[in-house]
C-alpha cells in the first residue's frame, strides 16, 4: 500500500512540475508578444 502511495505522490509532483514549466514558458511568450506590441507602437 505504501509503495502505491509513493507512486501517486511522484505522479502528482511530476504533473505539478510540468504545469509550472508550461506556465513559465507561456508567461515568457506573453511578455515577448508585449515587447513586439510595444515596438510597433513606437513606429
């Protein structure tokens, strides 16, 4: 039973880490898009 619980915790941790990585890459994409918009607004 304890072995199964460890596997479940490991899977949840992996999902959380993947979610954090996706959020950070998405935020980077949004900030890059904002930089492009700001550059166009100065033209």
